[in-house]
């Protein structure tokens, strides 16, 4: 009887661990998608600026808060040539356990 009780307790503990682990993965996936969308928005803005004022694409740092979570956004611009730039969009945030990041990179050219 005691052995059966211990087996039931261990099984319930394992199920609870799996359920909470799945919730954590779901939250990590959601925050990663939000960060990726922020990084993509930065690159789309840079692409739009490149068509009207290529010189206006510069390094920048901003912060966005979504659902109480703060994302730090950093845009790094590197001149590849007089008519081309590399734009790196880095978004970082802190979850309960560790720092996270998403980085997207693109190359833009002057339309002139």
C-alpha cells in the first residue's frame, strides 16, 4: 500500500512538472516572437528611411515595454561602402532565469 502511494505521488509530481514546464516554454515562445517583431520593425523603418534619406540611418538605442516586460532595442549601423550599410537590430530582455536576445541583420543600399 505504501509503495502504491509513493508511486502515485511521484506520478502526480511528474505531471505537474511537465505542465509547468510547458507553460514556461509557451511564455518563452511568446516573448521571443514579440522581440522578433520589434527587431523586424526596426529593420523595416531603416529600409523605409534608406529610400528617402540614406544618411539618416544611424545607431540608436530604445526601450519598449509590452505586457510589463521591458525590451531593450539597439540598432547598429555599419558603413559597408559609400552606397551600402549593414543594419543590425538587436533586442534583449530578461526572463525569470536568464537574459535573452534576438538579432536580425540586413544590408541596405542607397537608391541613388
